[in-house]
């Protein structure tokens, strides 16, 4: 069998297949020196062949089937080498699913997946239902399957990339948080991205549950449906006078929670809904939700310098996330944005930027395009690096301003990941003179 990609997912899939007695080859288009040495050594140490670079893209051997990593585009030369020969390709998520025997809660949506997955896992464990947060959040499902630990339920963050290559994946509970354009460097259109995400419901039956945002116009679903929304009253979970209300019963007072913003209210609603499906009462669930601390890189307050607040929102990798971060601001904003050019059009943010942002500092390969898209709405300047951007923000920030780093796109043109980008921002801000 072949596994495409030698990152987290590929390594986990290869080790799972090996533990099941298969003969495994891992193929990766990158040169070996670009891969993590410890991963390659570990695979080879388990008698797994690793082929890198052009030799991987042109490997002409026949395999029974191929497992692909989520980051590999089905149209890439590596994937086409197998699909064009009619060799079956499944994704790492599907492989992991076939090797477990525990119900799955799948969490998808453009934004809030990671927070909701963490909230849910923390809450279930606190209520005595043993679970683990896995999938797109960082620990591949195949790794959980190989480790073979006992769980009552698995809490799996699923991305559109992973859903593209499912066949039988059937979550007992599927959560659809929200939808907004993203990943336009991978998909030809927004509807193609949406179609990939909608596959989360594909194998569900009436015995399963779909927990969906009430304002989403979703197709008919086979699963039983529970709705939530912070914006409409036509939902099972809704917002009434500062509390989350289930039908007519107030269940959680938001002033007591550490999470802020309408998007987080919806994340809490979806989590409560999943808990009820697992047989939990609100009294059992609420204490751990109130104790939940927001994670780094998501509107994380870093420090106040010269009377201005500095906020790290590096996790904002699409426009919808920037919009949510801007809506949550009550002070004049100096916005640092930009990064990889994922094909986004930043014009939809023009009005909000005009209202909230006093100046923008743009970085990365998409900087000039954002400058064009916001011309006339806000004064923009282009920085040569993140360090340069932070210095420029510091030079212009006044008491009462907020310097918000909410990039609106991915980090891969300049950083290893959004976390690396956010860590660097935090360090730069900590190093600023008072
Ligand atoms: N590669 C090729 N050929 C290609 C493209 C990539 O060989 O054409 C190779 C690369 O050289 C690299 C490997 O594939 O060695 C990387 O595979 P990958 O991109 O699938 O990355 P993994 O390390 O396996 O991480 C993946 C997810 N990455 C992506 O979906 C891009 C991780 O989500 C996830 O945490 C991990 O599996 C465990 O499940 C990250 C992500 O950015 C956080 N996800 C996107 C998002 O959240 O928006 C979807």
C-alpha cells in the first residue's frame, strides 16, 4: 500500500497500516531534506519505505490502494499518478474511521472548529465520558486508532480536505458551525469547497444527529436535526438577554463564561447540543464550559504598550475570521493583515474596515492585492516583514488604540504555521519598549 505525504497524517496512516500487517511505502513530493528527519527515521525504522522528490511523483509501481494526506490536492502530480491509473485513493480520516469501533462526533465549519472540538472534549471528559480531541486539530484519527486506547466517544475536528476523500465515514453526531469562503487556492469555487464540507452528513442516517447553525441554508439531511443560532429565534438553542436558552429554558449565563463574541456563543451552543445527544444534563455540562480558557492565537490579548492594546489573532486565516475579530473591537484599530495569496478578494471587508480601522499595515505575498481592495476605505502601508509591521504599528499607535494582528489568510509564505506566526508576533510585541 502507498501513503501520500510524510507529514502528521501520512506518518500516522503508514504506521497504522504497518501495525495491521501491510507492506507500506510512503511517497512525498518534497525533497528528503525538507521533511522532518525524526519522522522519516521513525518510518524507516519500522521497515516502511520512504520515497521523496521527483521519484515519488513518477513512481510507477502498482499498489492495492493509496491513502492520501489532507494537504495533498487530488489534482497534484503525486495524486494524479495514482488516480490516472485507476488505483483507489482514500483519505487518512477514512482509514482511521475504518479502524475504530467507537462513536464519533465530527466538528466542521469554516471557523471555530478547533475551539468547539476542545470545548467538547474538555466537557465530555469532565462529565465522565472518556474522549480525546483529534483529527484536523493535530492528532490524526489513524494515530488514535493505532494506539488502541479505550474511549466512550471520539471528538474529531474535520476539515474539507479530509472530507473530500471519505467513503464510509459516518459520525453519530455531526456539527456544522458556519460556512464562509476559504481555501480558494485548493478549490475552483466556493461551492466546490462547500460541497466537500457537506460530505460530513453524507453517510448519516435517521439514527444520527446533525447539529447545525440555524442561519445556514443546508440541503435536506437524513439525520435528526438540532439547530442553534445567536442571530435568530427560530432555533433550539438561541440567545436571550445574555443567556443561552434551550427552547425556553435558560441554561448558561454568558457573563460567567470566559469566551467572548457571538461566534463563541455559537460554539458553546453547539457543544451543549452535542452533550444533550450524549445524554448529559445542562447542570452537568455548564461548569466545565464556564471554566474553559480561550486558546492562544484567537483574539489573544498580548500586552498593553503606550496605552494601546496588542491582540494576536493569527488563527484568522480567512476573511470571515477577520470580520469576527473586527466586530468584537470597541476601540480604533490598527490592523496588521496579509500573508499567503489564497485567492481571496478582500473587498467584502471594505465597509467594516472603513468603520473600525484607522490604518492598516499589510504583509506577505497578498499585501498589494489587499491594498488595492481597500483603497479609499482606509490608509494602508506595506511592511517588509512582521517585525517591520509591528514597529510601524508601535510608531503610530496612540493611547486607546488597539493593534490587531488578524491576517485573514494563511501563513505559509513567511512562517511554518499560524501558530509560528502568532508566536513570533507575541515575541515581537513583548520586546517593544514601554
Ligand atoms: N505533499 C506532497 N505533495 C503535495 C502536497 C504535499 O507530497 O502535492 C507533502 C508535503 O511535502 C508534506 C506532506 O505532504 O510532507 C504534508 O501533508 P499535509 O499537508 O496533509 O500535512 P500534515 O502534516 O499531514 O497535517 C494534516 C493537516 N494539514 C492540512 O490539512 C494542510 C493538519 O491540519 C492536521 O492537523 C494534521 O493533518 C492532523 O490531522 C492543519 C491545517 O492547516 C492544521 N488544516 C487546514 C485548516 O485547518 O484550515 C485544513
